[in-house]
C-alpha cells in the first residue's frame, strides 16, 4: 500500500535526488521552496512515497496556516510559482499517489485543503475526489537549431527582433541589486496601463533573486537602448530539461524599439545553450502576443480537494476579494496620479503668472 512519509533532506541531497527526474520543475528545488517559505510565511514539505519499504517518488510543497486552518499547496494561486506536485517512478500510478497524498495531508499533516499542479497528472484526478481547472500556456521546443527556431516565429516577430538590433538595442545579463528596482518600476508601468497594480510586491522579486540567483537557475536580463538606458527587463528560471518565464516588463514609451521580442529571443538562446529542452512562456493561454514565438499549446491540471464542503466556497470568495482589491487599488492609484498631475500643472501655471506680473 502506498504511503507518504515526511523527509528533511539538505540542499545537496535533494538536488541529487531530483537528478533522477530530469523532467522535474525548478519550483521543486530547495532554493525555490526556501523562496516560498520566505514570501508565503509557510512550512516547507518534502515527502517520500513508500511501498513495502521502497521509495517510489516524492512530493514537495508548502504548508501555510490561515485562520488556524492548515493548507497544503503545490503550489497555491498567487505564489508566482508554476508546476510542482510529484516526481514518480514510471511504474507508479498518479491516481494512487493522489489517494495516498490526500490521506497523508488530512491525517498526518492535519491539513484541511490541498492543491497541486503537476504536468503529468492528465486525467488522474478523475475518481480521486479532486476538482479543478486547467492551467494553459505555450511551450517552445528548443531542440531545433537556432535558424529553425527563428523560422517557426511569425514574420512580424522576426521583424521586431531585427528592428531592435538596428535601433541599437542590446541585452545585458544582470546580477546586481539595482535589477529589482528596474524590473519593478517597469512592472508598475505595465499594470498602470490596465488601471491595475502588480499582483505581488517588490519584496517577492528580491526574495526570488536572493534564493535562486546563486544556483545558476535564474536568468535576469535587461534590454538597453542605444544610450544605455534600461528600457525592458525579463526574468526566467530553469533546471534540467525545462525553463519557464517568470516575469517581463518594459517602459511603454520605449516599446516602439521592440525590446521585448529581443529579450524573449535571448532567453530562448540562453536556455538552449544550457541543454534545456522546453521553454514555457508562462501562463500565455492562446493569445496572439506569445503565440508569435512558435510555441505549442499545453494544458496542465491544477486540482484541489477539501476536507470540508465549505472550504471551496471560502477559497473562491478569497480569490474574488483579491481580484477586486487589485482593481480598486489600481483605480485609486490612477486617480491619485491624475490629481497630482493637475496639481503640478496648476502650481506651475500659478508660478508662471506670478513671474509675469512681477516682470
């Protein structure tokens, strides 16, 4: 009978363990779990799946406590984290692993809610007491030669990359403290265009850089214009066979120079040079913007189970409140900026009139 038991490996031991599973996500690594622990104020969980004394796989996640209720996420929405879940030996059924995980979460960990997103789940949740949705994205296969990767892109995308080069746009790999400020200032500008505020604060970006940059699994890029000004930024992460987009941002006033396409192309080439096979463009769905990079659509189950029927209702209400808060704060920020602009204009006019009268 399958059962989970909690383990506490050090960073080196866990890294060596994950080497057995080349398709695993960087979000399962211990530095990433440490990033989650800091930003979500949770308790790291790594558990081994046993059967008759043999270890057949592992599960990783984070336990958080809200209103005295313990919740296990792998991940939870809003964590800026993608695929986690299981790493299993080929002979292990995901449905059996899910049943064992639910028993472990309810009885051993005393959790009342469980969520996970795993690329290999497929329809495993059927009949296991789980519900959920599909997380859609676009993924580029980096196995082809660079010329083939370029040819798969839409012609408009290739044109943008060429235009950026002619305009003197260059790409710089960053490892300095100022990168976080550059990225987050541009991110605010991106959200302000939609009348919103960012879904996470600057401290989360700082924590990501602190925990992941020393591992070599995080790529920070700046796009610079011909005068050396930072006009766009991009963050991606990768490990083993897979890399993922984490975030990108740019100043609206410089987008005509097409820095974003150049950053995507540099990112793809970087991870290809590291022998990474797949590059996930990150929650892209099937929109036109990221589809131009030649990726194919993927759909990954994001499933959940609750010990008590009322918990899914509370979860959905909390999600609606977070979305409403983001729109509300964004609206007030837009109003405040408008009022400041008007005030500055009026003040400037008043000063100008006074000077005219005095002269």
